[in-house]
C-alpha cells in the first residue's frame, strides 16, 4: 500500500464507501447464519463486488483474495506486489499482505504459506473458515492445497462458493442505477452496429464499431467476447467475429453486453442485410412475443423458475419449438472475464435454489434458434433481453426492437 498514491485518487469511484460497507455487513450476517468465523473470497467478481478492485490477470495460481470475518468489519487483502499501485488506488482495501510466491518462483507453496500466515495472524488459524472452492481462479488444485494447509493448522474448512453470489443477486438501488447505465451503453453499441452493417464490411469491423461506441460512453470490456456471425455463421451462437465480409441478403447475429463498472446487461439482436425471406421475419416476430407473455404474467413473489415455465409454454404454443437451440436465462450481475453468466438460472442449477422474484434481481431471457432448412441468408437467428425486477414488476432494459431489423 502506498499512501501517497492513494492520496492522489481524485476520480469518481464506482460506489461510495457506505455501499461497500453495506455489502460487507451483508456478508457478515451470512457468515453468522452459516456458523462461519470468516470467508476467504477468491472469486474475481465477488472481490470486485466487495471492494471495487478491477484487475485483469487472475492466473491459475493466483491467490488474490479478501478475508472477511463475521465478528468485525476489518478485512485483509492478499495479492501480488505487482498490483501495489492498483491496490493503492482502491480505497475499500485497507490492509494487504503480499503473496508473490507463484508469480516469482513458479510455485504456489510460498503464496499458500503467506495466506495461511495472514489468516493465523488475525487469530483465525483454528476457526471455522469458508473458502470458494469452485470458480475460474484460482485452479482447484491450488484451493485444495490451501484448504489442506489451513486444516493442518487446525482450522475447519468448508466450501461456501455460493455465499457471496447469493447476496449479489439482490442489487441495491445504486447497483440498479449502474445496471441502467450498462443498458444504455449496450443500446449505443447495438445501434452503432446496426448503422454500420452493410455489404463489404468484415465482422471484425462491426465489433470494432460496437466497442468504440461503448468505450466512448464510459463502458468496459464484457466478460465474454462479442458473439457475431453472418450468413452461414449466423447460427454459431458462441463464435467470435471473423474477417468474413458481409454480403447482401445475409442474416447477421450480434450478441454482447453493455458494461458499466463491471455490471453487465446482455443484448442480442438479429439483422437482415436487405429484405429477408419472410420465414425469418415470421420466426423472429413470433419469438418476440415470449417477452410480452412474461411481462404480462409474472408477479412479484412468483418463483424464478415460473419465468422459465412461461417462456417454454409460449414457445410451444407459438409453434416454434422445432427451431429452438435454447430458450432460458440466468442472472446478469457484476462480472469479470472469462464469463458474464451468473449462477442463478431461471431453471435452477448449482444448488442455488429457486428464489422468489423480488426487486433488485436482474436476469436475461434468450430466444436462440437454429434453422437447418436452407432458408436464404443464414443458419440461425436470436434475440436476448435483460430484465430488471422493480417494485412495479419486470422491466425490459433495452429500448430496441427485438424483431428482425432490416438494414
């Protein structure tokens, strides 16, 4: 920590200190409810949520983490000396222990020793500790080695990888403002793409236009690369843009997130370069009604899975099931690469349960279609909306039409 650097922080932080304090308090309550003395938070998105720390290199042996205890608001941060400046400009980080073993020597034992020593030094060496054993970083073998070292020192270690994420699913009013800003930025990117698409431009140029528009509005890089495909690539779903040039008659699939301070809002639209075969228009128009059905039927207090049930029923009633690759959704939250998918899904998984619909939730709803009947222009089409739950019910974040748009 370098105080002279911290004293130069004169730009707006993502949230005020009171917001981060409120989040830590919620974690302390959850720790007490789980009969835990502390948790070492290592999931990158959870670290960002608790501190505002935004770092881009979570390698597999990286033991960056935040120790949060149940009996005190004191926290302890672990990270590499390479990030001294980044730590110094993150005001919510108040105390740090540097763990450079893996980065310097290529072995992780030194880092584990430093983390165990830091936890023990806080009087928690023989306590009941939660770890986040499942996540993109660190590698599972590193977490298992850390857990073993803590147990060898007398601690009781349990896996509580969902504890913080369950709290993140219900957003504060300030977080909801960030979500709205991310939605505005996403729409700016999609409008830029729509206006740029024409015969002769490469798919990669379209992505460049999207990113330029979003960055120019103060946005950030999404947790997943832009998914973009045209013509025969329109149904690839999870493919990045290529140097293929757009052709007259192409169906163009564009899927990305607007991002603001790591808060993500997913938006996906499909365009036709010139007048489309009417079957594309018919499929997308029918599919668009899925969102209308959800908006008209879902009420506060309904189960999250009821939203998925409505979407599936609508898809069947509309007669478009045979083209479905996937209809469903998942939480949209603060996210760090390589993913933006929250683990609260509309069809419950990961033992996250089936919470009731309540203000503060944000999730997407996807309608993804594969068309293998050789319709002119492409191999698939789709749209994605992100929905926010407010005191008045569900609200669609994007202001753009979800039907097929001709450019």
